[in-house]
């Protein structure tokens, strides 16, 4: 019998400094195709406890796909569109889409005006679920993790919690966060 209880998620903070601290504290020792595979499958396992169909995408900063899967039947082409938009936001601004959502209080018009996006505004999303992958000793974002399908705060938080658990499993978890 399968456990149908959703993977428990804490609520992510909405304070920008707290979100920024989380974004920068999740630091991988390296990020290989094997890491992406293991992390993607861990995310898939956790997301499969939810009834909502969702998508997981992990790509390098140069957009090379490392992991992509649908979780549960019922995804639509719209999920793929959200993945692309969330990924573009992480790559352009170097932070999670949850940070950008809270920075603009969800106001997409203010976001588009601030960055003079005009017609290109549709290429970006300021909804939780896009997260930067950073590697110790490497400047900038090396990859992007995107989850699309749950409520945006859940999309964000499942990534954060899963990355932390993954890093705990490779010896870079709680001890590393205490050092930072």
C-alpha cells in the first residue's frame, strides 16, 4: 500500500532577507549529472505524494537539460511554459522566483515596469518554484531547479527542503549551514 500523505512542507518565509539567506545558504559541493538525477528523483518521490500533477526540471545555466519529468497524470503544456518562465527569472536575476515574488508582492506589472521588460515580460515568472543551484567556489548560478504544479509556496519549499536533505546526505547539510 502506498502512503498518500503529502510530503510535509513548512511555510517559506516572506521576508526578503530571510529568503535571500536561504537562497545563498544552499551551496552544493559540486553539481554533476548524477547529482541532478538523484535530486530529481528525490523531488519526484516527494511530489508523488500530492494529488496535483507537477513537473520537475533541472537544467544547467546554459539550459542543457539534466532532469525533466512529469509527476502524476494531468500535466498540460502550460506546466512547460511555467518551467521556462521560472527558469528565465532565476537565470536573469540570480535568485529564487519566490524571492522575486515577495520583492514585488506578486505584482507582475510592477516587476515588468521596474526592469523595462515591455513585451518580454511574458518570458519571466515571479511565482515560487524556480531555484538557483550554486556550487562552492564557483561564482554565479550553475543550474536551475524548477517545480511547477503545486501552490507556488509549495513549489518553492519542496525544492528548498529537498536540497537541504540531499546536502545532508552528502555531508554538506546542517553543519555547512551553521558555518555560513
